[in-house]
C-alpha cells in the first residue's frame, strides 16, 4: 500500500516476509538492538503485546509480521515518530494487528487498562540524565537519554500493564545490569532469562537482553552470549539468521 513520505524520509526493506519500514536519518533510524530484542521475545498468535517507546515501529512490525504476535500496541511520546510508525503499519497492511498510541508510556495504562497485556517489550533510552554529552536535538535526545522516563519508570510501567504471569522483554546496557535487577525487583518482575550481547567475538558485552516474569519466583537462566560480528568484522551466522539474510 502506498503512503505519503515526509521530506527526509525513506522506505527500507526489512528483508523478511516483504516487510518494510519508513525511516528518517535526521530524527530516527532503528538499530540492531531493536532487531535482536524482537528475536529474543517469545510471542504467540494469542499474545497481546505492548511496545514501550515504539519509535518508528520496527519492533511492533517484526513481532507481528515475522514472529506472529497477536496484536501489538506501540506506545510513543513523540508525535513525529508515532506518525511515522503509523504510516509504516499502513505500508505493511497491518492495521488490524498494530495500533500506535501517542502517549507517554507511563500514562498508557489509563487508555489500555491495568494488567491487560501478556507481553511488554522495551528498547529504552540507555543513558542517565547527566551522563555523557546530551544530543542537542530534542528528538534524538529523548531516544537516547532518560529525559522522558528512566529505568525505574520503565519497570513500573511494565508492571502496571502486564497481567500476572506476563513477561517483560528489555534490552539495555550491560553496565547497568545491577540497577536493572534492583528496579525489576521493586516492580515485582522476576528475571527469568538473561543473555549478554557482544559486539565482536571475544569482546566484553555492551548490551544485555532480559526476560522478566510479572509475579514470578526466583530462578534465572543465563544463556550463551550473542556475538554479532567475528574477529574480521563479518556478521556471525546467528546475526545473519536473525536478520533473515542468506550467508554468501
């Protein structure tokens, strides 16, 4: 289906099941973090999913179009990104499966209701306020820095939206793992799976993928690390498979 593109926007092929996405270099392009998070999440055709901070909608589109999630509500605070995500949904003909909600994620329960979701996914801003050089562009800053919501707020938001036994899937900086565990515990979200992500084979992890269970008991499975590139800078077979590409 044809959609209108705004100045600076382009349509990219997600290289799986004919899926496409609208992106803009100036304000937002998705990264591999979103792709590996969608791959890490476990969804079913009955899953009612909320995508916290959906950005351009890539996780929502992959969860439905590639992994078969039932429905996804993408929650986005920035009007420009919410509009871009909505047009990407139309572009893929997924209007019956994906809804984009323009709202701060911490207020989403007032629209969606308390404890209605089976799954929450989140690729949140990684950087604490005051850490590092904040990007001067407010649109990019909100994607990268905790200007709109912090880690505590993300965990509390997920807890409000998830059913008892629902699951949160999140990607974050591995250096903040101790803080993540504390905030998950405060929100009664029990970590159940953890997988570190290494940029290159043999290098320390930069990211961590976490699955947490609402109201769950203790018991954590640590999976083998996901290594994205080999020592020569080539994609590992697993990353190639995640992207759905054929290895040359």
